[in-house]
C-alpha cells in the first residue's frame, strides 16, 4: 500500500474527484495536495517585449490559497489531515518534480478524458505525469464528463 500520495488539485471537478478517490482509497496514507500555477497566467510577451503583472500574480496566489483551503475542507469530511502546497511552473513538470522531491509513492490526478484531436491539440497533463512520474499514477475522470471531443 502506498504510504505517501500526491494529489494534483485545481478548480476542476476532476481534481475534486481525484482528491476524494485518494482520501477514500488511502485513508492511512500521508496525502499531499499540490496546486500549480502557470506563470503564463501573469506574464506575457508581445511585440514590445514581455510584461509581469504583480497584481495578477497576487490574485492568483490568493486564489490558490482558497483552493487549498477547499482541499483541506474536503479532507476534513473524511477525517483526514492533508499537507498542502502551491508552486509555480508548467503543471506536469511541477507535479513530477514535487513527487520526486517529496518521495511520493503514488500520484492521483484528474483528467478531462478528452479524445482525438482535442487531446492532441491540448495535450494531457495526466498523460505527461503518468509517463514521467517516479511512482505509479492513478488517473481519475469525472464520472459524468460530457467532454468527449
């Protein structure tokens, strides 16, 4: 049985399903909940050069804190305490790096379950994590996902 679980967590229903899966499947494990913010959300480039929005960065960090508080609230429903963390970077790379740095045995991620051209064009964080993770990975799709494109 895995002793240290990492759950990637964002505002999606799939991430909540992944967290609930980890909490119910591994009740005795040490569960880490990680939120990743992509710097492309508060920086940009253009013809005149790049820009950095400190105000937008602060808003994103506050949103990440509220999101991790939501994860703690969900964990409390299962009577489980979780370790939360937030980091910046490309989502899949940041998840794998956190797993490596914290000796994670198992990663649980949500997935939209896109297929075909949408998956090809948008890529899949879950797929990249599964390919590069130092341990096993469980990919959770929201049961009623309507996005089958």
